[in-house]
């Protein structure tokens, strides 16, 4: 019985991790093709970036309702249904010849991402032992780095040898396979469905969100991680225009640089887990990320003076992006676990609201970097400094007990 449970835990985290990777790749896999797509649809970069902002804002809204829905209808059912919505939408996007149609179905494509991102966190809390949750959460969040590490490279090769439509077609095929596996492997972990149903009240749900939102500690959590999300999504939205259009780097080499940056999270996660297993507290882990953030600001300011020294600038801005992802690995998992710990019985509301606001920041970062009227490199520099400062300033308002709760 014990061995079966261990086997299930291993299979479960693998399936959830791959599903997170696939749904995150809905944005990452075609980033190198954004300039080509903008040309194909005869639209500006800002208009083309709406394919990112529509998706992210949809995620932000869905994060608010997916948790409570899974309380009532079950974790497995919600994941299966939302993934099916993504699956169908992905194939429609692949065959669309109108940007407006793509934007509409990017909204529906976000259902699967929201389902996996939120409900998986609740499943992890319900299936794994308390001492396993932090390391498993860190492992699960590797999907957030595996996607930007691998998807752009795969996407660049697909776009070069086929076209951007095949990035979505292949994701649809891959998702179909793991959608079927999720039906087979994932077990229902919500043992309080009947209780949640009997207690369901829309007014209560709204009050629960208000209760969480009015918590000053929660607001500080949001600002800390929101700055990291905004900074990264600003980079995602503008980096292809910087590397490819401004500095004339090929799509393939751009994908390699993007992968190098993304690996920063993988490295950071490994170090974070290493320290957490040796009883380094959550506050100290986040503090490491903040110190790295200070380094990011210093290097980013330095890069301003090297923008016309192409090789040096590319090396520095890429290294700065790598350090940013390294810092994120120390900041996000402890904050995520802290929210679940503090709110406990309102965990689905808290993690949903936290994730929603994170992606509001992400969408804002994507919009902000496109709104700036400078060259892509300067837009990225400004966005990185602004949002990293937000994270650092918000952390200063936290105390050790706030993250160690």
C-alpha cells in the first residue's frame, strides 16, 4: 500500500509537471515567431503582443474561480474539462487566418493553463505530506522554467523548417496525449466535495476573496511576486524584437539565449531546495532572491552604457536575465507555500487570488514594455529596473515571521 502511494506520488507530479509545461508553452513556443506573425497579419508589435496579454488576462480572471469550482466539482474533473477546452482552442488557433479569431480563442486556451496552475497546487497540498510540500511545489514550478527553456528552441526550429502554425499543432497533439493520461492517472483528492457543495454561497465566496484581499500581509506577498512576474513577462513580450529585429540575431540563436536565461530558474530551484532541506528558513530564501534582484538592477543600469557595444550588451543583458530567473526561484515557492499556510481553510481562494494578481502584473508588464516608445532594448531595461525595484521595496515591508508563518 505504501509503495503504491509512493508510485502514485511520482506519477502524479510527473503528469502535473508536463501539463504545466505544455500549458505554459502556449506562450513560450511561438515567441521567436512574433515578428514573423506581426508581418503575416500586417499588424504592429503592440497588436501582435495582444496574443500574450489576452491569454494572461484570461488566466488572471480564471484563477479567481477555478479553485472554488474545483472545491465543488472535484479537482480531477476540473483539470480534465479545462484541458479539453485548451486542446480544442489550440487546433483552432493553428488554423486561423484572422488575428481577432486567434485573440478570442487565446481566451479559451487559457482555461487549461488556469486549471493546471491552480488545481495542481491544491492537489499537491492534499496528496503530499507537509514536509514534502515545499520541495514538491518547487519541482512542480519547474514547468514554469522548462517551458521558456525548451519551448522557444523547439518553436524556433519548427518555425524555421515549417511555420508558426505548427507550433500550435504539435502542442495540440502533445496535449491530447497527456489529457488522456491525466484521465487515467489523476485521482480525486478533494475529500470534502459534499461539504463544499452544501456550504456553497456566492456571497460567501466573494467575502472570502475580500477577506484575503484585505489582509495586508497578502498584499505584500502579491507585490513581491508581482514584480518578478511583470519583469519576466515584459522580457518575454519584447525580447524577440530586441534580439532579432534590433540586433539581427537569428531566431535559432535567439531561442538559445532564451533557453540560457530560463535555465537560471532551474539552477535557482536546485539551490533553493538544497538550502530548504538544510533548514534554511523561507525568509532567508526570499532574501537571497532579493539580493540577486539588487545585482540585477546594478547590471541593468550598467547595460545602458553598453547598448551600442553589441556583443558586450547582448552578453550582459542575457546574464542579467539569467540572474533574474535565478532570483525568481528563491522568491516564488516560499511565498506560494506561505500563502497556503496562512490561509489554510481558505487556501483555494488565497492561492487563486495570488495567482490571478500575479498574472495581472504579468499582463501589465507585457503591456508596459510595448507601451514604451523607445527601442526594444531600452524598453526592456526600463521595465526590468521598475519592476525589480517594486519587488525589493515590497520585501522591505516584510518581517521574518511574515514569511516563516
